[in-house]
C-alpha cells in the first residue's frame, strides 16, 4: 500500500487556538470552498489536474480543500506547518522525492494550509484524479493555463 499522511510522523502536533487571522481565513474557506490545491495549475485533462506549490521561506499557501483522490511529491524537501480542519496544527520535515497518496470517500474532504518553515524554497507537485468518489469542484476563472483555458 502506498504511504499516506496518516503514516507520516509529525515532529510537532497539537490542538490549540489558532491565531485570529488563520481562524478567520479558515472560516471564510468553510463558506466558500477553495478547490485550488496548489499555487499554479500546470495541466488538466479529463482524468487529472497537475498542480505545483512553490513556497519561499516564510511563505504560506492558504486554506484549500481536497475532495479528490490525489498524490503529492516533495520536489525540494523542506520543513512545513499545516493547520488542518480538525483543529490540529502539525509540523513536518519532507524529504526530496517523498510521496504520499490520499483518498476520500463520498462526502469526505480535507482542508488545510501549508507554510514553509525552512530557509530555502519548498516545492511540491500534486496530481488530483478526477474519477474519484467526489466530483471535482469547479475552478475559479483564470486558474487554468492559457493554452488549456480555450
């Protein structure tokens, strides 16, 4: 079986009150789900969406919602912090090439953010599978690459 985030050992995991700005952003996402699971959508076809996340040191990608089966690969490695919809905050170190697979049943999802805690750029690739238990959420205008938007 492919490893999932449940198999990943967090270096720090706690349930505590989130900073006010993080909590407010999470509340906004719950009312207007964000389907953009990466910084940039690189490619999309009838079966997949391929995303990249590039985070400079201290940079953060905001809350987004995973509803499709997917996998991610850490391209660069690094150290990150996530606030997860169950109220936990986790910190993990990612190795270059590390890959995790996630699956969601009908109606299941995960909402989280990701912040780069390291001192160099942190890069991830994410591939979503559209043929999942949940339908793909529509993407906002302007997200698709120009060559595919037509």
